[in-house]
């Protein structure tokens, strides 16, 4: 059984989003700027949304 490349990309994006969320929480706890991480997570969420809707980036 072959895996769909889009399914793999969606799983990878979800893992990256979880990791970024953890990094953002850590930055916030330390009182550091998390704007870059916030922007990156927004982009990853948009990519995931596009994949879920079946459109190519």
C-alpha cells in the first residue's frame, strides 16, 4: 500500500505546527519575542489548510 504524498506532507506540517507551538510557549515563558515563530506557525497553518482543501501551494 502506497502513502499519498499529500497525507505525508499534512502529517509533517502538523508535527511542525506542534513543535512551533511548543517553542512559542517557551519563548513566552522566558519573556522573549515570539513574533517570528508566530509568523512561521501562521504560514504552516495556511499550508496545511491549502493541503486539506486539496489545492497546491
